[in-house]
């Protein structure tokens, strides 16, 4: 072996342990993205859900550009107009453009739903990981608490919390934050239990033992090494949960307990439309269709992801 | 079995405790004086009466004693008086339970009649056009908000076709025909969403069941395919299906708050809704408590029934 070969060999080891450059990292992300897209093509359900979600998110992001009318400003010169080029979905009883209200309402609803689910995950994941990782009596107590919360009917909790918000006259952002809190808190036991069951399986594996031998800290092993391997079922669950949360928010607003007017809101607008249903049924149709589309998109995507993650289901 | 039942009942105690604490804290967290919240400000105006009432509710004592006093009264069926009607709440709620049960039972029954055949046909003809249609319909079914479905039904059957009443209630003991007429739309709205869930459930538990070995054995013994499926597989598949639809009752009862309001159905859901609108705090508190207890107890009964139907399930 010549010295140049040796040098070459040494250099490649050095290169191998060098942190990746930005270009290399980009290339790696591209491969990951390609893999993900490849998986997506395998499940038609997931693909359909992904396309529906993508178009929904694009429309909601572009709302300030494509919704020309103010969703809140009343215009008494054009009350309850039918669909026209100016107002694609027509106008409501205050002369507000329904198309703009549907889009702005959707923006708010989806943001609240995502925040609520993220909040639930933010409590549920550490709770479940630590409970499953440490085991023993900590785990028993933690899981009994989760069982108790799971048995508590969520809808009753939302009703109580929303009523409290109403009695304290919370408005605007505070009202939204209360919704995020209530819906997120109700999700955390489910997330915690799900992640715990994956951790219980994962912590038996050899790499965990190896990390212990090297002397890694427990918290590091639990959160940085085990957790990433337990995320798949959680992602599926969170996606389906998003659809459910949107249904709940819409139902609460429909009852007049969610968002106070004049903020655009699918549930509240639907409820207001009921009074004019005989003369103008279409204003009750659009917000409802918007809810259906959004919830269906999340459900389809969640179902498809489940097929991809758990191939046993695809064979069926 | 007896030990299991006793265990399950003991497990229910912490859940009920959480329920009572949450419901009790609700009154404490409302703005204003607790005594005004509980008996209304007119009654508590006179300082002498006020002091007497404070003593009765234990408001001059620490919170945990107040909780004890409240719980003691609630256990004896004394849930306070409605601020609006001034009648005892236990009477008000007791009158509204039958209507909710009537709607719930017929709704669930309707959903099972639709969903079990649909789900099992989908499973038997897996991956056929029938299967895909059933899957798509049920996915759309769980994505449609029930209040929107209800409104659309009213729009079609009451306003457009004029064949069914849009809202109201007639007791089945007064006039069965009229009663069923008024029941049709609400029960359809309750049943539709439930049917979508149950179809998915029946399909997947049928598929689980059809992969088991006893099915092969039955076929090799020369039983006809319809006998194998309808006599053996379906029966076994129904056990988890019916259990889980029973556990869905919490969802269903939550949904009744919305649906009873839409159809002016005098059940416990509408009672809670009206109480929230009227700021009738003791009635909100009691309504949520009673609804919560109904859900927890039903879950227990369904769980026990499941063990009776399927003794193989490990009793731990």
C-alpha cells in the first residue's frame, strides 16, 4: 500500500465525519422528499387527500389576494344578492360577500384547529414518551390519569369552557385561545397513550441498549433517539384529529357559543343562514360545503397515511 | 366476571370524581359572587336571606367543604333550582331524559340497520366497485357536519317537498304516528353519521374475521359460502362492532346538543343549550353532570356486555 493511498483513505474518513455542507444537506432532503412522494403515489387515498389539502392551503394562503371584498364590512345597497361576477357566491343579509367570508372564515378555522392539535401534541408527546420510557409506578399513575381523562366526554368539557369564556366576555384573540386550549387539552390523553405504546416497543431495541452503554443521558435517549421512531402513528392520528377539531369548532359556533359576530365563521354563518333558508337556501350551502371539503381532505389524507404506514391495511 | 365487574365499577369512581370536580369548579370560575350565580341576584338581595343562603351552601367555609356540601346534596338528587323557571332542576332534567333516549335509541338502531349490511357486503366483495362506493360514502358521511346534514334535510323534506315537519316533538304515547313523523328527520340526522362510522367498523372487523382459520375450516367442511359468512363470520364480527358503536354514545350525546336544538327536540341536550343561552348556571352545571354520568355509566355497561358476549377476552 503506497503512502498516497493511505493518505487518500485517511482523507475520506475525515470527509465522512465532517458535517454535511449545505449542498449535501439539500440533496439529502431532496431524496427524502422523493421517497415521500413515491410513497404517496402508492396510496390513491393519500394522494387525493394531499391534493385536496394542498389546494385548500393554497387558497387560504392567497385569501388576502383573491378575496376582494371585506368579509366584515356591511353594504346595505347589495343585500342578499344572488351569485354574480362581482359576488361569486352572492351576498348575505348585511350585504357582505359570502365568498370572502367563506375564505376568511376558513383561514381562521384551520389556524385554530392546527394550533389546538399542536398544543395537544406538545403536552401529550413528552407525557407519553417519559411515562413509557421510565415505566414503573410513574407510568401506572400517569396512565390512570390518562384513562380518567379519556373517559370524560370531551364535548361536555368544551361546552363548559366555552360557556365560561362567554360569561367572562372574552373576545377576539382570547376567545380563540380558549378554544385552542380546550380542544388541545382534550386531545392530549389520546396522543400520550398512543406515543407511549410505541415507546414501550421501541425501548426494547438494541440501539437503545447501545446508547445506554455509551452513557447517553436518559432524557436524550428518550426524546432524541426513541421519539423520532414513534412518530408515524401519531402523525396519522393528528391528521384525523384535525378534521374532528374543525367539526367541533364549527358545531360550537353554530350553536352561537364559538365566535361572536361579525367575525366570519363557517358554523356561525350557517346558523345565521337558517333564518333565510326559504328565500335564499344557497347561503346555507356554501359554508357547509366548505366544512365538508376541509374535513374530508384531512380524513382522506389521514386514512391514506395509515395505509402507507401500516401496509397490512392496504392488502384489504 | 364478577371480580372484573367490581374492578370496572371501582375504576369508574375516579372518573366520576373528576367529573364532579370539573362541574363544581365551573360555578366557582364564573364571574361574580357564587351566591348570585346559584340563586339569582333578586333572591339574594335581602342581606338577611343572603346570609342564610350563604350558610346553607357553606360559602363561609373553605372550598373543599363547599364541594362536600354540594356533592352531598347532588347525591340526594338535590341539584338546586333553575334560575328561570324556579323549579327543582332534578325534575326539569328528569323530564327531558326520555326524549333524548328515544332519539338516541332510534338513531342508533337506524344506523345499525343501514351500516351492518353495507359494511359486510363491502367486506365480502372487497376491492369491488360496491366496496369502493361503500367506502367513499362512509368517508363522506363522517366528514359531513351533522348540523349541516340536518339543515339540508329540513331544506329538502320540509321546505321543498313539504312531507315532514321541520321541528317539534310529539310523545309516542300520545300519538305514535305523529310522533314517528316528527322523529324521522332528527333520527335520520343522528343515524346518518353513526351509520358512516359503523359501516367502516363492520367492514374492518368482517375482514379481520374472514382471515381467521375457522373460516377456512368451515369452507373445507363444505358449508355454503353464505352460511359461512352470515352464520359464523358476521356474528363474530358484530361483537366488536356493537361494542364500539356503544362506546360512540358519548359522541352521539354530544351531537344531540346540536341536533336537539335544531329540531326543538325537548331532550337534555336542548335543555343544556337553552340554559347556556339563558345564563341559567345551576341548570348548566346539573345538565352537564347528568349527561356525563349517563355517558360514563353507558360505557361501563357496554364494556361489561362485551365481556359477556365474548368471554375469550382476557379479564385483567
